[in-house]
């Protein structure tokens, strides 16, 4: 009788995020955690890879032709295949198998609402980067596993995974997704809204990295309750085109903040309305768990709790929940059906 060979465990797990890429190696934990950026030379002709990750981030806003900074992902999914291939290759270069001719096996996270074509693009980019048999797993499932929730139990668990490119709300029971909704844009939408507000209201131009720092500072001040405070912003005055710094009162940016939070709260309410009554009882008892870097956005947990009546809390080490879930996936001899809800 033929013996069935047990499937080989993945060597790596990769969270190819809009803002950051994280690589987890079996037995070693996180071995790569850098921005999801690439720098190319002559990108519009014959692209030549120059840098990625932290090194490419140092070039943002400071390069001129023929150099170009590229983010391979938009709204949580691949938007540039060539850049995605180079980023995966760069992020996994130091953790490839030492055996000759050996191929690297890896697990990748993707949004729960990713279309089949978007998942195929991720698989194709991974194979082009030298990954053998890439597996794709829904990120909210990974986030729940990484937050130490028992996702296999017959009990409803609600996760709101707040990423830079996509914010997803899902209800999980028996390892599967029972109800879900998403907002493509995630935390980056708030950053762009701040840029647009400063440009139109103050006739002042700032770059994305500056707007991201403004977002973090506003979040810190709101958490401290310093509503009378102001934020100092450095950029270019549209009228003169010269460098300048301005102070913007926190109350001026609050409406921008409120609009972003309102969209997330509406999405959460939509998922709760679609949840079966039995699972709703579990969620009301256990509460809603926020994961991802955007979970720390000031007032988010409070607004969700106020508008839904469901206790809401931020997961411990919420920013690393998906990476921790990928570590869980690496301990399995194969990706179980419970961790693989895609058809």
C-alpha cells in the first residue's frame, strides 16, 4: 500500500500590506518589517530595481527622473505586478532555503473581500518572485487567530481589522466568515482627506508622509482631550510657492476626522444587521475586537461602542495581529479549511 506523504509546511508567511510588508519565518518569528515601497530607475521605459523597504522610504519626495517611487499595492491588493514581485523578492531574500534547488513555500494574507482576479495576481507575483505553491488566507481570519481568539468554536466573534489600505469588519464562527463588509482605502483615506483639507481650506500643500504625521499628532491630542490645541504643519504655500509653516487648530480638523469614523461605524452597523441572531448574542456578550494599525485611531473604539451598543476594545498588540496569525498558520502542516475561507 502506498504511504501518503504529509504536506510540507510553509517556510514563510507574508503580510503584503499597503503600508508595510511583514515576513514571518517558521521558528524565527518576524524577520522583515519595512514599508511597502520600491524605487525604480527608468520605470516608464525598462524598469531597473534600485531599492525597497526602508531605503526606498528615505527617497520619498526627494527623487527626480529617472528614479520613481512605487507602492505595489492599493486598497490592500496588488496594483503593480512588477513592483510587487520585486518587493516580495527583496523581503524574502535572506530567508530562502539553503538547500540547492529548494523552493520556498509561503502563506500570504489578503483582504477577505479580495476578488478572484486579485488573489490570482498575488499568487502570480509570488511565483514570479520565486515562491513555490503560495497559499492565500483571509487577513481578518489571521488577525483573529493572532489576537488569540478561538476561531474554531461555534461562537460568534466580530473583528474589525483596520489596515492602511482596507478596513474590514467580519463575523467569524467555526473558522469561517459568516458576515462581512469592507471599506477600500482604510487609514490612508484619512491621511488623504487631511491633505485635501489643507490644500483647499488653507491653500497649503503637504506630502503624504507629512499628512500621516499630522494624523498621528491629531490622534494623540484627541486621546488626551486637548481640543483647544493646534498642530504645526510645514509645507508649501500655494500662493507664493515658498516653504512655510502654519498652525491649524484641532477643531478645524475634527470634521475631517468625524467623517472618516462615521464611514467605519456605518460599515460595522451593516455587518451587525446581517449577522444571525444567535451569533449576535455572542457578539453582544464578548464585544467587538479592533485589530490593525488603524485600531489606534483616536475615538474609533468609543464611536463604535456608542453607535452600536456593543462593547468595543482594541486587541493587545493590535498592529501585529495579522503577523501573529501568520505565525499560527506556519505551525500547521497545511492550511486548514478553517483558515482558508476562499472558494
